[in-house]
């Protein structure tokens, strides 16, 4: 059979309020053309993020009721620990409330002024935690990773020659660890190959540098390895995922992605001395080592989510539905970052709206057009999110690309929701010259995308 169906049935539904373009236009104006200010109830298809937006299974909900809320040594903790140990082989497993809590503990221990931490691309919270410690975060993704039209199968790979050059330049003593983000979220959800990770591991080993994964989307990365990497096709995704972890000395994970839960995180490590110090920090700021700032029911839901995510029928459907969205946009001539990533499609808004100059925020303008036309909420990843105004000169600095991300929540939307999204994007594309640029009238100095206000030009 050619048709790939959602490998689940729906037993609980949440109604979507269907609204008119006129109604959404009023909402948009009231929200100053900023979709972060729009109430979720006014959104028809919410593609703002894939983080914490997964639908849990009946098994996970059953686990919520069975959660053991004992303070220390809860049954749910042992269940969670056993699942994570089997999945990753890591001896030290610390639960945290989300990914950035794991990052904060790790970089408080190994970061600090003078330290340098390379990765393919650091995710923004990872970079922020590294910089908060006083260390420097360096992105070393391969050149193809920054080229939207390159069809390289592993655009998340680390440039090993640049890694070697960095080690030679700053010296291994100043590099407490090397990270690899799987999949590379900031680079478009692109995977890292096993061959690349082995080469990075080898370069690190020669200089005594530990390798850590930012493993939020480890299952999607492992599945893309199975599909794309020579010699991997006949292995199970579980075996590939295990090899990813076997190559690493530790990992930070936000369980809000491939953990299939709405809140939760993990910090993994092999070094017992480092783990001792991490335990102390965990107790200081998150909670005792057997719950880490979570309820027992959250641990139970995570334990089940980390098993379910490795179901290959699920991963096949998941990756295929993202790819399907990308293929249909491309077929209609809509420029996207290629090939489609694991969790999202990124539209090249500068090419979509060539009549809107960067200073009028083509990405934000497209986000508003998609919402007004069809009630779809996407997110701008361009000059609104990453642009800066120099406080001294008044000059604007802009990121290299103006993108709009359509992130797909896990197990939430069906094929017809994706078809609706395709149709909406094509209709907006057909009348793209009607999209109007925006002027920013108010913005805070940092993280301005959450609260900036705009008017139409
Ligand atoms: C989401 C994410 C994080 C941070 O996780 P939170 O749970 O949001 O704190 C870190 N790295 C990557 C790659 C992510 O996608």
C-alpha cells in the first residue's frame, strides 16, 4: 500500500474553533501583528513549535494515574531510570524539568570564562547557558548546513577539519567538551550521520575532550540515519540510537520533543566525579536526584514516551508527513530549506516575498499572512528573532536568512490538517504580492520576538 496512515486511533478530541479571515484580521491587529500575542484558542493549526506539544498515548495517560509520588526512590523513578539506561547505556541519569535545566547544570560545572564549547549549531538556550557561564559557544556545522538549496543528506554534520583547527587554535585544555545537536534544530532539523559522529568522537578522543549530545530529537536523527546512511538500512532504529549514545560521554535532552511529553528533561553522563557534582546542583535547584523537579507521574509518562518514540511505524509516519508537507510546497514553487528536516519545514520568506525588503520583516509578514488567510500559526526565524539594533550607531544587524518555520507537533495533526496547511500556503503564495511589509514600532532589547509590536507598511 502506498498510503501511509497515522499509526494510531483517536480516542479523545479537542475541538478546534474555526474562524473567518475577518475575525482573524481583527485578532491580528489587536495582537500588533505578533503571533506570540494571539491566544491559542484563536489558532486553527498551531505550528509554532514541536516542543511540549505532543499528544500523549493512552499508555502514557494510564501512567499518569499510576505515577508514584514518593519523595525518594519512587517506583516511577526506577521505571524511568531503567528505560533510559537501556536506551542510552549511560550509568548516570538525572531527571530535570526541561532541556535548559540540564544545560544550566552541565555548563555551570564545565563552562566559565576562557572556555570554548563547539557544536554543529548550538540551540539558542544552549548557547545562552554557555555564554551565561562566561564561556564561548562556537558553531562548526559543515558549509552545506548553511545553504538552503543543498540536498546533502546530513546537513547537521560537524566540520571535523574546523574542529581540529579550533582545538589547535585554543588548545584542548580550554575545551571542556564538544557538543553535537541531533537533529540540528537551529540548522533546520537536519540530521548528523553516524560516520560524522564517529569522526568527531575520534578527533575528541585524541585530545582528551569529552563528546556530549544535545539529543532532543535522537529518534528522528536515528531514523534518518537508517533511511539515508549507507549500510544502516537493515538495523533497528533502537540499535542506531544506542550507537549514537555509545559514541558520547554524556547528553542533555529535552523530553518535550522525542520524549513525547509536555514537560521533562534528562541529563546523562558517564564520568562519576562529574555526576556527583551534577547531583549536588540538581538537589540545590531542581529537586532530589530521583525526581529532579518533576512529579512521579511525569517520570512515568517520560518512561513510556521514550519507548514509544522508537516505534518505527510511528517514525515512518512522522518523518513522511513532514517530508510530504515539504514536497508539496516545493512542487508549488514555494522556496523551502531542503531537504525537509525531521520536525519542521522552513520557508525561505525572502524568496517568497521578494517585494518586501529585510527592514520590513518578510518572515513576520508571511507569518501574519498565513494566520489571516487560514488561521495557521508559524514562527518567524529571521530579522525579528535574531536581528539587533546597535545601541550606539542605530545600525541594524541581520541574520543571513529570513525563514518561517512550520513545526509539526507529534501525533497531534492528521493528514487532512497537513493538506489544509499545504493548500493555505499555496493560496498565500499565489497572491504573495498583496502581502504587506511591517514596521516595528516597539521592541524590548532582548528576545524581542515575544513582545515586539508592528504596524503594516
Ligand atoms: C528545545 C531544545 C532545547 C531546550 O529544551 P527546553 O526543554 O525547551 O528547555 C535544547 N536543545 C535543542 C536542540 C532543543 O530543540
